[in-house]
């Protein structure tokens, strides 16, 4: 396993003192080459889980094992670009070993090549998100962690970026954890979809998707989405 999650609980301090449980018992693993998606209601703890999986918050009960040899490429729910560097420099700084051709290829895939000289404050949220997606791939990860990767994109751009992620994942045989409100994106990308309950989140259903990502037709996607909605 590249990533093994065996959480027994996670709480945050409650505003009135005490603690508020956010995650319940959650156990699953991600094998090399496997994409797992998590869908669930807003506020249920999806981003919290991603922060725990990335090792950014150690304050939880249970165990998370991330293969120490695995390089992770992360795109957070808020794009988090360095504000004092141009968008292009943000990519370059994150991936000093990437060639110009590799970065150009990512810029073309995510349609951001015309905005390299803009500073993050001058980017729309959707553009900033696409830069943060390109950055996640630029580091040549073994394991991707993408939190709401297509939020604030219009439907055509959402589809284009989703296809770009699918192509890159397949070409590089990447593993990943993809978090999404949007069940359609989860179904287009994942090998397995985990459905989270409302907070405190636990896995209430899971759906394996055996069909290769790029063979999933729109009607197959709709059918799988309906199956998952029926489970949740
Ligand atoms: N640092 C924190 N301190 C206290 N409470 C927090 C903190 N971070 C998140 N929470 C709370 O924990 C719950 C889960 O938050 P989280 O961001 O993980 O949800 P989410 O499923 O990603 O939501 P969304 O779909 O809206 O992105 C929310 O109620 C949130 O307010
Ligand atoms: Mg979130």
C-alpha cells in the first residue's frame, strides 16, 4: 500500500470548550496505481482527512502510514500559490527538477500558458486552481492528493481539466486521493469511490469502478453516479 488509513477518531476544539468530533472510524488503503475518490456532504471532514493523510495534522486517533519513498503532489481546496511570485514562478519553484518542456506540457493541458506572468492576486479563482493542479503534477508525484480540484471551473473547463487529470494519471500510472463534492468528477477519475456520511464522517458506502477511466462513456458515468447516489 502507498497509503494506509486507519483512523479511529479526529476532533477539533469546540468554540464553547470541549471538543467536536469530525471524523469517526475510517479505514481504507491506496495501492500503487489506484485512484480513490471521496465524496460526501459539505463540512463532513473530507479536507480534514486529506490534511491528516498528507501528514499536515498529527492530532488524531489511529494510524496513517504513507510510504516514505512516495512523493506526493498536493492541490489544496484553496489554491495556495505564493502571492509574491508570478504564477509561472510558482510552478518553477515547486518543481526545480522539471524541464521547461514538461512545464509547458502541463500548462497546455490545463490551459494556463497565457497567464504565467500574472501574480496570483490577478488570477481568477479558477485559474489559480488550474495552476495549483499543474503544480501538483509538476513535482512528478507517485501519489496525488487533490481537494476539490475542479471547483470554480465552468463545465467545459471542468471537463477539460478532468480529462487532463485522467490522461496524466493513466500515462504516469499514478495513485491518488481525490476529494470532490462533484460525484461526476469522482466517477470519471476513480477506481474506487468512498461515500462519507455527515460529520463525524465514516465510510457509508463504496463503489469499485472496473471500467478503464478513458473508456467511461457519458452514459456509463451517469449509470455509476446513479448507483452511488442510491448507495449514499
Ligand atoms: N482548524 C479547525 N478548527 C476547528 N474546526 C475545524 C477546523 N477545520 C475544520 N473544522 C470543522 O471541521 C468540519 C469539517 O471540515 P472540513 O473542511 O474537513 O470539511 P469538508 O468535508 O472538506 O467540507 P467542504 O465540502 O465544505 O470542503 C467543519 O465543521 C469545519 O468547520
Ligand atoms: Mg473541504
